[in-house]
């Protein structure tokens, strides 16, 4: 960094000393989704996180160029982790050509993170429609108004599109489910549970899927 644009903080000295209790193999649940449910319950109920279901979704296109964005987890079970998006968005286009994906849950106030790696597949239309009906009316309109990831000239163009839809489908009137919008379910192939510890000697325990459907647990060096 040159003198014309100095960094306003001493980044080299910015760090926190983690003092959380550790994570041991004997404490782990039988499956990674069970373990995730334990940690998620704590993240959702202890009040330290603004959006505990926020996750960073990382994809790569057919040429291997990566991109990341934050989306909201809307369901999880032993079959995988579900989020919804515009199927014309960059993430959806990436997944159409390369279904391998990484999900990161950055639970910083708890000195924890969970990393899910796996394969994404579209959810069925019935499942998508059922979830779409639970969204607030404005969010349903937004799914139609926004051609996600496309270039638009002005904010006014977006708001005009929304206003036109709001006039066509006023509050209380059913909004049709867009054909270009729906869910992805990420079936995990590995899941890493990271717990911050003192002196950067963190605990990292990773579940890895075996061919017979069982899970192998590995401890990774921090």
C-alpha cells in the first residue's frame, strides 16, 4: 500500500484470542447433520448471531472461476441443505455446469464455523412452490421483479418493475411461482466443524462420506 492510500488500521495486529472450550471426537454426533443441528440450535438460541442461517455459498463456473455470496439456509435434513434462488443467477448458472459447491457458516461470535462441501441438485417444483407460499408477499413479488445477476441501468428501473407487479398482484392475491426460481439441495460429501482455541491451536473435525453411507471422522491440523 502506498502513502497516497494508507490503511487506516494496523491489520497485522488485529486478532482475537479464542478461549472457547474445545471439540473432541467423543462429543460428536453419529452423523454430521446431527452435529450441525446441535450447533445450529445453540447459534439460533443464544442470541449472539444476527442471522444464524446465513451462509456463504461458493461456486465455480465451467472454467473454474470461483464466486461467493451470502444466502439464507431454508431447510436441512439428512438429505442435504436447501436454499432458493433465481435459476438465471450467476450461482445457478455455475451449478448447471459444475454442481460441486461449498457452504460456509461463519459463526464468529461463537468462535465456530462449519464448512459443507457437496453436490447441488435442484429441488422439485412441488417443494419449491410450498416454500414460495411461505414467503412474504413482497418477497414473492421481488422474485419476479429482479432478473438476478443481470445488469440494470438504474435502481429506478428495478423499483418500477416491482411497482408494476404490486399493482398486478395486490396484497392478498396469490402470486404465481416463477418458473425461473427455485431451490437447490446440497448433499454433503464432507462437513468440517471448526472450533476456535487459544494460540491458534483450533479444533477441526471433519466428517467424510464413505461409499457404504457411513461417515469417517478426521482431525485436521489447524
